[in-house]
C-alpha cells in the first residue's frame, strides 16, 4: 500500500519477533482505550526499550497518542506491584508473601464465606482496563459464574448502562450499539462525546480525526457539548446546558413528527411502537426545550431539517448523555431519531458493525432486576450499579456482601460513594484486588495480587470489533514475559477456585478464554477473508502480526439478524420507556433548579483515575475547575483562586480557571484526582476527588439503568481565597 514507506517497513520486518522476550520488534496493539492502536514494542535484552507506532498496522496506520508508549513506563514503574502483598496493619501497610501462602488463605476464607452465606456474599468490582483484556474479563466472570454470584459491580454505571438499556429496548440486546458509518458519512452530529481526546467510545476508529476531517470536507460535523471541546473547536460547535439532552432530542423528534419528515415506509415495515412514541411527543413544546438547552428553537428545527435531508447522515452520542437524570430516555431518543429519519442501516448512516464470531451473542442480551434488601436494583448486561456497593457491604441482612474482589478498578476515585468506601472496605471479611499498583481503593484490601500489563499478555481487540467502521482483527502475542510474579487473572481465579474445591472455572473443560475465542472465530462468518482456504482463526491471524482488515461491509440491510426482539422488529416503545416518560413528565412540570451544573472532562494525558504516575504524562497536567467569566465575576472568582465546590452531598476545594469555553451556568472538572495510594508521583499531583460530590445509594442513580448522576449535578461554587503558593 502506498501509504506505508517501504524504507520503514523493510528493516522492521527483518527484526520482527512474536516470541515473548526475544530481542526484536514485537507488533502489538495498545489496550488503554477503545482505539486499539497498533504499536511496535522493541525488546532488547528481554526488556521493552521503546514503544513506537506500528506504521504497518493497516487499521491505525501509524496513529498513536501520548499514552500508548507510556505503557512501558507503567510496566517498569518502580511503584508497580510485582509480588503478592498481604495487609498487616493500617490501610496501605503490606508485606510481600508467596503466591501459595496468599492463595491458600484466600481460598480457605472465601470458601468459608460461600458455605456460610451463599454466593451473593461474594462480589466483584470490575474496572475499565479489565474490559480490554480478554483473559481478565472472562476470568472474573467465569469465576463469579462458578460461584453462582450475581454481584458483578462494574464501571458501567459510570459510563454506559443507560446506553445499554436503550439498546436492550430498541434492539433486544443490551450490548448492541449502532455506530456511524464514518467512511461513507457526510453529516455527523456528535452529542456528548469528545473523540479527538477520548479516541472514541463504543466506536473504534483509531484515525478518527482523519475520518472527521474528511466528513467535514464533504459535509458537516456538528458537536453539541456544554464545553467548546477540542472536537467542537475543530468543527461546528452548538453549546448546550448539561443534562438537557432529553429536551433537545425530544424537540428534534417532535420536529420530525410535526413536519412529516419521518421515513414512514421504513417505520411501517420494520418498527413497532413508533405510533405510540409519536403520539407522546406530538406537540412537544420546542420553546421549553430551547429554554432548557440554551439552543434557540429555530436552530433546533433547522439542524433537524438539515440532518433529515442529508443523504448520508448519522447522530452519534456517548458518555456526555449517559449520566444525566433521564439518560436512558436520551439514548433511546438518539436511536429513535436515527431510525425515524431513515438513517439506520443505511450506507453512511448509523449501522451495526460486523460480528466475526459464530457464537457468543446470547451472552450479550441481558436486562434484569436484582431484588435485594436495598430495593430493586437494575442489572444491565449483567452489570450491577456501583452506586449500591457500599450499602451492600454496610447494610446488614440477607445477601450482604462479605467478600470483595476488585479487579482493574479504583472506585474510590471513579465511582459514587467515595466517603463511605473506607468504612465499607474495612467492614469486609475478605477483600482482594488484582492491580498493577496499590491504589486509593485497594490499600484497604487484605491482599493485592500483581496483575500483568498488556505488553505481557497475548490478546485480540475483542471489545472493539463490532464498533469498527472499518472492521479489523489482530492477534498479538505477549511482547515480554510477565515481570516479577505477575499473573493473568484467569490463572489467579482458577487457582482460587481450585483451592475452594470448585474445579475448573472454564465453561468448556479446561479451555482458556482465547481458546474459546478461537473456536468462535472458526465457527463465524468470516471465512476466506484472506483468500485462505480455511476459516478465520488465531492461527491465521498470527501469520499477519500487524493485523488484517476484514474486507467485509458493515451490517446495512442485514441488521435484522442481530436483533433479539420477540417479533424481530425494532422497538420504539416499551414499558421501561413508558415509565421513564412518566418520570420525565413530572420533572418537566417543575421549574429548572437554579445554580451551577457540574460536568466532567477527559484529558489527553490522563486515563480515568490512573496513569498519573509516569512523569512524562503528569508534568503538564493541572486539574482546574473551568468556570465562565460571567459566573466567575458574579462570585468574585479569578483564575488561580481556590474555590469550594459544594453539592448537597459534600464539598471539595479546587483551583479555578476562568474561561469562556464552558457554557454560562455550568462548571467542569476532571475526575480521578486526589491520590493517596502506592503511586508516589501521583500522590504529589494537585487535584481533588470530585466524585465525593456525587453522593451514594439508589437515590443518586437513574432508577431504570442504575447509571450514576454525574453530568449536570447541581453545585454551588464559592471563593475560598487566592491561590496558595506551592500547592
Ligand atoms: N466524575 C466522573 N467520574 C467518572 C467518569 C467521569 O467522566 N466523571 N468516568 C467514568 C468512566 S467512563 C469509567 S470507565 C470509570 C473508570 O473507573 P474504574 O473502572 O474504577 O477504572 P480506573 O479509574 O481507570 O482504574 C483502573 C485501575 O486498574 C488498574 N489497571 C490498569 N491496567 C490494568 C491491568 O491491565 N490489569 C489490572 N488488573 N489492573 C489494571 C489501574 O492501576 C487502576 O487502579 O470512571 C468513571 N468515573
Ligand atoms: N484521554 C483519555 N481518553 C479516554 C479516557 C480518558 O480518561 N482519557 N477514558 C476512556 C473511557 S473509559 C471512555 S468511557 C471514553 C469516553 O469517550 P467520550 O464520551 O468521547 O469522552 P468524554 O471526553 O467524556 O466526552 C463526553 C463529552 O460530553 C460532554 N458533556 C458532559 N455533559 C454533557 C451533557 O449533559 N450533554 C452533552 N451533550 N454533552 C455533555 C463533555 O463536555 C465531553 O466533551 O473515553 C475513553 N478515552
Ligand atoms: S489512542 Fe488509545 S489505543 Fe491509541 S495509543 Fe492512545 S491510548 Fe492507546
Ligand atoms: Mo468509561
């Protein structure tokens, strides 16, 4: 391919190695975010000395961001946990122990809890990085399944359960999400996402900026966001008040209805419930939507008309609309707009990706309610919301969580319930964590078990495959052997299960997660993609270490094969939506609360609550509360002032930065700061744990999806004093 310089490729191929630890250039891919960029890990003397972009990767074609190479800093970080640690005193006081000693004790104590109180006394909190490692996410879920525990707490309630519940409603499958067909799209509306920084959520396109530039050149990219983000700055920005998207989207739908813009042929042939939805939205007051959102009524109407009339248009949304008070409804409206406007399943529109696996779809369905002493807790795609975790540990009664498994998560900085975690974690009978570091959360654990970094593991980009506008697959071997005594989660949980007398945790004899993926690939529909006379498999992929483009179209007309509703029609009405509408009607009858609204920010060099130890990532970071000049002057606040941010639950002190990049009436601060773990450089960084403001329990989450109310949280901001020098 012309895009790759043969000068670059030839010597690299000559040094290519796929044997862990062997000297040479190891093609691998980044597993820090959903872009899964191709990288080359150069190994010399058994050590990764350099991580560079893989220009021969046909998907990312040389794109990486600053975080990718920092995985080497993490892998060789002197603060990394490399041996099992056992707690001997106060939180954070550990000694190193051998694996056998740790596993014997854990197995015996976990068995005693299981025998006494049953499987639901054992819970896991599964965090974001775990989702990028097949071994990790399957290892933990297989272990819980073997126990029979339903307590799978995850970070999903901080970013996506409302999205998944909406998918369950419309498609009958919680993990089915439609993606914008970027290469063929000419008009993209981005709502509540900042892909130039996040590199995409539920959308895997490592060259997203190039894709968006090309769409803007062909047509329009409109970014609706309370902040003039990096993405909004580059394209067209429509500022919106936080937590008001439900109003905007209802107004857009109502414009489609009133102006008879809907694709009624498509609706009649493929959709149920749309008449009920239309009846409910007919006459929706667009002027009231304008007042709530801050977007003029005519602008809403014009944007809707332009969108519907554009031939190849899609509405894409992400985290920014997933954590409001009515975020299930907002996500449902997004799909409803794509469907009603005739953009779903169309070239250049909003479509399903490809599914290269022959089995496994049945695992993705899921919606349920966990009836417990805490109330009815929604469980979306098997995920229990983090907002009830501390209560589940602290409230006495049947089903109480007594043992906790924390894998690749740091809820004390990333979840609600911050101020109760210390008490809750200390109240556990057993608390184990698999992590790379001692963190704010697992410093309360009985054992911290050393996990492996992705340079030390083989894998495939499983999470991303169905979200790729340009479908791609890669199998990467480990670049190096595991450092110290680090282990895969699959091995850790297999060993614990064995000591509990439970046998293998694998659903198929002794098969490991990648073995089952291999079988699923072989059974899948991707035969002969390479012109090879065999099905796709890990063996085939291993022969192409930079990965291969799957030269297959996205799921356009074929979408019906991937939905699971009773009648195999798209569903635009459902009892869940009816009750969310009722709740929203009540809210609309009350005037909007006064005061400021807090929303979140992601930064290029930061990843949720971690990667704050490598100096090259943190040295230019300085978390600050963004506040508009109007709101700042009304409170006598100047840039650099210490300010107090108070919600009805708690208050924190942070530094202010006055800027017109945020919409008046709102303030913005990144999460994941305020460190106090074993990552010594992170501990030295400025910043507060903003999630203290979120509160805890059922009342801080959306009742339908369990998603935490994060964006649009009412707060008051007051000046404490000028910046304290040196702080
Ligand atoms: N206010 C606010 N809160 C938010 C958000 C927000 O925008 N605003 N965003 C939310 C989102 S989108 C998410 S996904 C959650 C994230 O929150 P969590 O899921 O709790 O994840 P992280 O904070 O990223 O913590 C990840 C932990 O995994 C460890 N780790 C890293 N790599 C590995 C590995 O390979 N193996 C193992 N075993 N451990 C590893 C890290 O050391 C760290 O301790 O936070 C959410 N919280
Ligand atoms: N550099 C970096 N990349 C990351 C991460 C990271 O921490 N750092 N985290 C990864 C994770 S776990 C995830 S889930 C993805 C998320 O990927 P994205 O969803 O693209 O990430 P965000 O930057 O949180 O984008 C959310 C946008 O919504 C806006 N917003 C906030 N409230 C509202 C609202 O009420 N309405 C509207 N319309 N917009 C709103 C915010 O200003 C922000 O620009 O990113 C991933 N990539
Ligand atoms: S964009 Fe994401 S996948 Fe690519 S290098 Fe950066 S962190 Fe890694
Ligand atoms: Mo996330």
